[in-house]
C-alpha cells in the first residue's frame, strides 16, 4: 500500500542546530503512528514542517503522492491534514460551537462565497453539533472556549481538526496535562477516529499512553530516526533505552 | 426644521460614525490595530476633491471612485500587516499616516499646504445637496455602512476575521488564509473610510492636509475604544458622543485632544471593553436589567 505521508531526507536547521536531520518517515494509510523521543528530538518541528508552518532546509514531504513542503498551512489543512497544538490555541473569545464552525468553513474561505454565505445556517450548525457530539463536547457548545479547563481545550483542538474532514490527523501531545479518566476518554476517541479510517500521527511524552495506542512507533533523538517498529520491539531496543528511556529514568 | 448648527453637527457625527465603524472592521473584527486610519480618510477626500475640481467629474462618480481607490490603496497599505505583528503594525500604520500627510503637503499635484478649495456640493437633477439634504446623504451612507458591518459579521468571512484576530496559527490550521483575510479587512475598511472622506471634502468645500493628520487617527481610535471595540453599537455611540460633545460644550472643545487622549488612557485602565462593549460594566448591567424584566 502506498504511504499516505512520506518524508524524504527531511531536514530543518536553525542556525547551527540540526533540529531535524535527514528524516525518512513513511506513514501507512489507516495506522496510528507514534513519534516519540526526548525533549528537543525534533518531534514538534516535524509537525510544523508537515503542516506548513516551517519550510524544510532540505528534503521533501509528500501527502498522497503530492509534494506539500512548499504549501501554506491553510492549503495543507484544506487538503485534509488536521493538526492540534501542544500549547493549545483555541479561539478564546468564540464559543466552542463557533470554534468548530470556523474550521467547517474551510471550503468557503478561498472563494467569493465566504462573503455571500451565512455561517448561521442550520446545515453548518448541525454538522458542528455532530462533531461536538462525537468528541463529547456537546454540553460545552455555548461555552466561551477561553474559559474551559485544559482537558476540554485539548478535546476542542481535536474537534476543530475533525471539521476539516481530515484523512491525516497530527496530534501534538494530546495527553499532556490530562487526568486519568480524561486519558481513557481520549484513548477511546483516538481509537474510534482511527477505526473510521483516519490516519493518525501521535507525538507523545506519556509512554504507556503512546505504547497502548500506536501500532507502530518511530523514535527520534537529536533530529534523527534512531529506531522504528512495533511498540514491544521499541521497548526492548537498546538504542531507545539508552537515548530515551534511560534519559527519562535518570530525569525521574 | 432643525437649526443649521445642529444639522452640521449631525453630519459630522455621521461621517465620524462611518470612520469608527470602518476602523472597527479592521481592529475590532480582524484584530489589526491601526493608528493611521485618517490616512484612508484623507485619500478618499483628496480623490474626490481632485476629480471634481481638476477633472470636472460630478460628485457621484467621484464618490464611487474614492471608495474604490481607497479600498485598493488600503489593500496595498495592508501589506505590512503580513510581515509584522501587533505592536510593530501599530508603528507601521502610524508611519503611513505621516507619509500620506507629507505627500498631500509637499507634492504640488495635491495642492500642497494650501489644500484644495472650491470643492462643489453634490447635485442631482438640479437639486443641490446642502443642509438637511446633505445630512440625508450622510445618513444613507451610514445606514449602508451599518448594514455592511452587520452583514459581514454573519458571513463565513466574518467568522474567518474573528479567527484571525484570535489566533493566526489556529486560523491557518482551520484552512483560513490569514494573509488573504487581513488584506480583505484593509480593503473593506479603507473603502468605507474613503467614502467618508469624499463626503467630508464635499461638505467642507475645502480640505487641507492637516485635516487628515495623525491626531485625527487618534480621535477615531479613541471613539472606538470609548464605545467598545468589536461592537457596532459601541462604534456608533463613541462617534456620536465624542464628536457632538466638544462641539456643544465650549469648555470641552478647547481641550478636545486632551479629552480624546485622556479617554484612551482611562478606558484602557478601567474599561478596556468600552462603555457598552461586550463584557463592559454598563453592558452587563443593561443585560441583567433587561433579563430581569
């Protein structure tokens, strides 16, 4: 099967720092791929490269066989690549429903109908409500997004990304700051989205969470891929233990 | 029916209400703070004044041309907003205002420091628009502006502008081209202010570069801040109250720039949402009172 996303010798240098260094990743359609590694390994930089917020220093990115490393973030989003932010970015002064509507409008924005069609349409509202239902946010629909607790804000980021009807979802540490029940709920949601056919790349620090969800894991250190495989293989890999688990064990 | 003085004040209030509403589209909706709005006002006024005095256009096509040209120039002057954010944009728009006034003042084509005089009153089928008739013209344009603001706030484009104001990165991941919508806001805001400039030029009959100086940008901004940034009702109230007050109270009139500056400082300190903006003290009280009844 052809990969849905592929990077080719992807590199991003900041001055002398090689944040991402000749990274080749292939994401298979329908999988949940984990991207793990110690702080500063380049995980978020890779997300920023894929979603168009950063231009690669060298290398290429292909989404569904099409090169996307020279496209603007809003174009990549409209192609069906949804993403969330590690530091959540809700539209604070909007309601939860309006946050989702903002992303539901993506087919309108490049065209004149952005100025002619009303977003107060029953059809759009219904669609937004369905997404809130699915992400268990229905009871917050009218709440101001900025007032929500962090766990709900993280869910809202996912809901907003779903409004793009994505085929690929980039989740940047969705479990950070969540308490136990919220973690279970999140795992269930990610599993459900995946079973509906959405390919997911998950950057995660919470190891048990990532190990439990991902079918395959890529381990990064110092901007390079140091290991790749099933969670149980990764767990035993001496390079990973040294670079990542050993590191975090010393930390903790 | 009304005294001539009263009509004059209403005309000025109406023109400044359009200016405040147009700044609100840029600052209140799209979040692009501008300290150079008087530049758009001036471009509109000069376009209309030049076309009617030097090229003998009649008012109506000149009015339309002011709207179109200021809209286009607005879109062009909005380009810095794509590269700089927030505080730097404020400085850039301020600079643009000074450059504009400089051009009006020192380029002979624009009449220099002597400005442009003998700008004709609008007329149609032999009817000359002055006094009440000119007021009617201003009110029709104000009504159109109000309708446009309301219309825009209910379209997808309006939602996109709010998203851009709230968080540019998040807007991009929702499929919103931040650059495109910022430029849209500059175009619409500029076009509306350009129309106001045209009306002002034909109302006064003569215009000078200093009418459109930086101080006027501060006046427009303080009207918006006073009423409540982001709301149509706030922009309207701010413009009418702060335009009429210095005219009626001689004491206030002598210190008008102190008043406008002081309002900016006090509002930022105590009521950043404005007198009747969303979440302002008074608006919450009004809503609570309406809710109880």
